[in-house]
């Protein structure tokens, strides 16, 4: 009966358990055997007992209070100043199975011993004023694992304190600076290993003051955006746009770069992945400031075969800049330029008029290519070369074309029979202007109107050469023989014995008759 009454009284008066005696003993048991500093919560099961070993529960009207203080291992006392993290005071509930929260997670642990000492002190309730029941608990810690950030606190004692931080997905921390996790910026990917930029070439710097990463540089083809921590990114240029300076459009004073758009790509360029690249590899471009203050690309030179198209000074008009190539049936051999103005127009509709119409004796596939037809030859010209210009100017027809028009045209010449092939190439064994010479370096010689090669394996060519030499010599000899009587005078015949008359006198010879011009004399 007494036990039954005692049980009822204990139910009505929780503190009266154990004959109403005040607690004399405090027992603290950690809820986990191995703590992870920076992750595991400081939680303990607490038991109050009287002198007879009976458990005493707290009275809600006059509850016991418990203070949790964490100090370094081996400490004999643990005041507020000696504590490695702020002390936490909480109420003991009537529930005998209550788990006491020691103030969130264990913030750090001794790196050398992998232990920490926790002081639990109960006061208030039925204890006398200033009286405390204290229990000391040594807790064990584990080392940081892969994927966790080892953070060492500034050393202020015999050993270093550490913690193992692991941020949630989509966040990061800088272990050497801060133990606080921050949201991952838009232009990065974050993991337990840290922060990595989404775009290759982006550069991030750890800010010691804020404990966060700051985007400091971006590659060409992107724009740097850093108006807020979460919005930091290297903004990739959209299709058909480009960027050569990622900081273009940023505030020069504050270095803040808001969201903005890349520059539009001109017609004469291809801007893949935000990088400016001329479609004509021989064209020349420069960077200028538009009338609206934007930095834009303008064409200043095109290779021969193209017309330079360049409009006004606005950013919109600059998008029409291009090197417009002459279509089939026309050509241009002059390099186009904007400084000085040459083969250049303001609108693409006017470009065709700057190309030269193809000659009837040539084929023009477009650009600067001119291919003479069979039987015609073209003097190789290089409009930008001084020597070629001299050759061209020496052949100008000043009566029909002025100097500017003549220098922009090619000159075609008629070749000897079978000397020039299609495209202005010389036939085999032919070289020189209009392919009019035989290639002596390759042992070609001229016979009639053809070039033949002399070598040991070509008997036919040898015979032709011998005939070419022998026949003219024979004809010349016959010619001399046929005309010899007209050039050689007849011989004068002398009488060897003088006639004597009957009387023994010597007769005088008769006088010679006169010779007529061009004929031999005759005796009568």
C-alpha cells in the first residue's frame, strides 16, 4: 500500500521520486560514440539520481537547468573563456529519456588526440543556490574523409583544432578562409572539392574578407557579369554575336559588370562561339567606336577579286561590312581598301559595278581568276607589285582607256599556232611570253612552227633536225650553182704561135672586140 501511494505521489509530484531527496549524482552519456567536428550534433542523455540511486525527474514548476561547455582535452576546469565554442544552457524535461542538445554541432576537435572534453553542469531545481552537479565526458572524433573539407582553426593552444565541413549540393566553402557554405554562382559548378568555372578560361579569386569567390576574368567570346555574388558568370555570346573584350560595358569606377549583350556579327565575318573571324582570310578589319559608343569591327581592306562594302558609322550599319566577291563572268585584280578609297562602295547593291566584265577570249569563274581560252596568253600581273605595275603600264592603250581602268584589267595576247593551251598554259616544250620560245633548258629546239626535244631516245626528232639543217643548205648550194655563169667572166684565149706570111714576116694579132655588159665576148 505504501509503495502504491508513493507511486501515485511520484506521478503527481515528479521531483518527489526517491523519497523526495535532492539529486546527488549526474550521469551524462553521449548519443554517438564518434563525432565528426563540424557535422555531428552535441547530444547527450542525462540522468539525475539521489543518494539511494533512484532517478529523479525535473519538476516543470521548478525545473533543473543544465549547462554544456566544450573545452580542450585534459582540461580540469572549463570556464566560458576556456570554452572552444559558446556554452549552451537548456532545461531538463520530466521525461527520463530526454536527449539534451549541447548547442548544435560540435564545431571543432583537437587534431592531435582526436578528442574533446565536455563539461555538463546541472543547477537549479531542488539544488541549493550556487550548487551544481558536474559530469565530465571525453568524446572521440574521426578524421575528415574524402569529399569533406578539412578546416583548421587558428591555433591558440598546445594543438590545432579542426573541423570537417561538407556543403550541400549547389554550395561551396573556402576551407582556408571560412567554414561557411555559400550558394554556387551561376557561372560555376560547386562540389565538396570546391568551385570550378563552367567556361574554360574563367578565373576566380578567393576573397579573404567575405570568404567567397569573386569572378575576375573571362575568355574572349564571353562577357563578364558580376553584379551580384549569385549571378557571377562568363556569359557566352549568343549565335551571331561576338565579344573581344569581356569587360566591355563594365563600370570603370566600381568594376561592376551588369547583364548585357555581345556585339552583332558583320556579314563579312563568322562569329562561332562568340569569336570574331573574317570569312575572307585575306581581308583586314579594325576596331572602332561607333556613334553610339560601342566598340565595333569595320572592314578596311579586301584581297583582289573582292569589292569592299562599308556603310555608315552606326553599329547597325557596321553589320553590313563585308568583302563582296565578284561573281562568275567578271573579275577584279585590284586589292580593295578603305584608306585610301579603292574598289569600295557603301551598299552591296553597288558592288557588282566595281567588277570588270570578262573578255571574250577568257573564262572568269569569279573573284580574281581569269583563264585565257586556247590560243591566248595573259601576262601574269600582281597589282600590288611595283614591277608588275611597270610592265602593265608599258602596255597601256592611252587612247582607249585611262590609267585607272587599264591597271584593273588583264591583257590577252594571241599565241603562235598550237603554242598556248586552255587557261593560258604553254604547250609542251614552250616557254616565255605568248609561249613563243622553245624550252632550251629541256633540250627543245624550233623546227618550223613546232618545238621538238632532242634526246637519245627520239630518233624522229633527230631526223627532223638534220633535215631542217640539210635541206636549206642543199637549196642554197643549188642556187649558187645555177647562177654562176652570170657572175664569172669567160676566159680570154691567147694565140700561142704567131702566123707568118710567106715573106717570113710576123703578122700582128687582130685587135680584140669590145665586150658588151653582162655577156662573154666572142671571136669573129
